[in-house]
């Protein structure tokens, strides 16, 4: 049968039915269907509700094409700004700086990065094979020759430098704000490339990389593994500091543009994907242009959502001016229509904040109400705090003052200061003193709680979530998920999840229990010895 004969019955369908069928297809399938004939090319449209922008010509090209399309531009509601600039090769030692030696030096560096990526991504022998993991394994196995990847990477670096010099990405943002009438959210992230072979967002640039392409995963902003120390510089208007401030170039461009143009943006989200990074908190040490631009954006009537992630490293020796001088409080006070606020810091990630314990000093304390002007937010529906050092009485004081419109709370990766409460005590007080349990079912705030065992690093984006157990304790008959004896969750409580791998979601139990429940193969190798569930239980 000819293609025309095959598709003629479908072409006769009413537009409503064809739209309903197409709505069940992915954009990839829609593209394939559109290519079958001109009629489908006209009638089957792509579903484009978000666009991407970064210092990359491919991302800019696609962004401008959508903004210039009279149908597609109408449906865009979110812009994701990828602020993860590609990593430039390191400065070679003096002996390697001559032209004939510098290129081999850089290529050797690139090879080492690629080898490390491949090693770190190797699937443990006990993990079950899944379609996604099989596809990823094929991608890794198909890596082009190192010379080919290195030459392509150099071209990407050259393009990035060209865009940053011309500010074409900033100009594209201005064009997009004029062309996207439904755009309400801008998400800024340094984590779009995810982890090796598992990007967080499939931007046009990332989708366009050669099959099997391996490269240094960029973060853009200062970033370290938990337990390491970040080095963050001050934030000033001095011209000599511009290079350091431009490590957060995307934030500066977005705030400057939103503060000066007409737009419909009501949500601004900083998404760091649980990484030990964020915006430079020094911008709140004292008034500066970047802080003033944020205030202008927050003053916009109808502004409803703000997710901030701040690096507090470098604040300890100064006495935490970013939190204590009320600059942040003053800025947040301008958003009187706010419905959603989430503040994340790296206070429980960075080794700098362990110095108090080492030297026996008392941790600096900042009352939460000196940061959050909750009396200014009568419509608030979500309040979140993550990666913070807290005192239980102070936290409860703030929670008790949140409006009855509140429907969700996040209390993740918190550290209680010595002698000032624990997670177990906090849940008891949430249940017994705030009156949430007595509210109608639909009005009870749902509590989300992420947990990372101190000193244990399982990889970027990994955490244990105890949401179900916490809410069952607060509003049902469940037990307290936190131990009476130790300051951590009880054994076999919660779900292991990875921000960069949605496929990984399983109970927080021992490897042998995961084997028994079918989440792992029925064997695990420890110290070179193969074990099975049967051998562990003494049944072999």
C-alpha cells in the first residue's frame, strides 16, 4: 500500500480527533508524523511550552526560531537559562606553552576527563539492566575517537566565547520577552548538563552533540562535592571584580533585563539540582546593582514565586552579613503577592561550616524571621528551607506565623545547632503544637523532607526522601521516622532518589534487601567475593 493510501483514513479525521490522538504522542513522534506528508506537517503541531537559552549558537538559533513562529510562540510558558559555561582547558606548565606541545597537553587533559566520566558512569555489576540504562551504555560504547571529540569541543568553546563577547544571548532574551505573551517562568540553572551521559535538560545544544560524545561536565558556578570547601570572592562594583561576578553571568543578564522591560514573568527559579553551589550571597552584603534589579523584579504586581539558592561560603569570618544586615529581608518584603518561596544554602554541604565544631565555637545564629518577612505574604502557599543550620524554637516560631493559605512545606538537609532540637523533636512539635492536624484534609500542609547522612556522599543529586513517612506521622498513625538514639532516620526508612536520574527510585534499605525485593540482581560482589541473598541468609 502506498503512503498516501496508508494515511488517507487519518487525513479524513475531524481536527478535534486528530488533535486528541496527537496529544498522546511525544514531540519526537510528532516530528516523525509531520514528515510523512504535507497535510500532517500542517495539521500536527509540536508541543512547545518551554524554550532554552545559553551562550551557544544552536540554543539561540532554536530560541529565535520559536519566538518568530506565530503559533508556537503563543504557548511558551517557561524559559530555562543554561548558565553552565563549558570548561576551558587548564593553563599548561611553562614547558608546554610552545605551540607544538600545548595541543598534546590539552588533548591529554581531555582524554583524562573522558576516561573519568566513563569510569564514574559504569553500571555496578549488581544493577539491573533497564531500557534507559541500555541506551546509555550504547551511547558510552559509541564514543568517537578522542581527536574528533576534542576538535568538536574546541569549536564549542570558540562559539561560546564568541557569543559571550557579542551578548547575542542577552539580545535573544530581550527579543523573547517581546514575543512570548504566555511566558511566566524563568529557570536559571548551572546543572543543565547533569552528570556524565545523563543531562538534566535536553537543550538543543545537548541534543545536537555527536552520538557518544564525551566531554567535561560544566557547572559554570563554583561547585564542589559535599564536605569540600568553596572559595567565594566578595561582590563589588569595582571593574576589576567584573570577571568574578560574571561567573553568574546568566543571573546578571536576566535580572538586568527583567528590571528594564515589560514582561509577564511572575516566577523566578534558581535550580542547582542538589549540587554544592548557588548564587553568590555576597550580593546581599550591601546594596549593589544586582540586588536593586532583583528588588525591581519582586516589586512587580503579581510576582508569585521565588526559588533562591545561595552560596554562604566566605560569610563565616564576616559574621554572615548576607543574612544579618536585613538586605535580603528588605528585598523579599517587596514581593507582597508571593505564593511560593524556597531558600536553599550550602551551609550543610561546605567544610567551612564544620570549623565551629573543630574549634569548639558556638555557631552564629540568625533568626529566620529576620530573613523571611512572612507578615508580608498573606497568600503564601509554599515555604521551603533547605541546607540551613537552625534552632528548633526559632523554626517553629516562623512556621506558626505562616498564613492559613499554606499548603506545602519543605524542610530538607537541615542541621540543628547543638542543644537546640532535632529532627525527631521537630516532627513531634509540628504534629502537636501547630494545629495542622486539626485542619480539613485539603487544607493540611504537606511536608517534604530530604535527608543526606553526614559524611556519606553517594554522588551528585542523591538523597533520601522521607515525605510519606513524615506526613503519615503528622496526620495519620505512622511512627516517627527519626531515631530516638541517633540524629538520623531509622533503618529502612525513606526512598533513595537521584535528581539527575529519575529512573533511580527505590527503598532506602540494605543492598541485600534491595536484592530480595528485586531492585538489584541476586548477587553482589564485596571485596571480590560474590554474595547472594541465599548466602547472606545462610540458606546455601
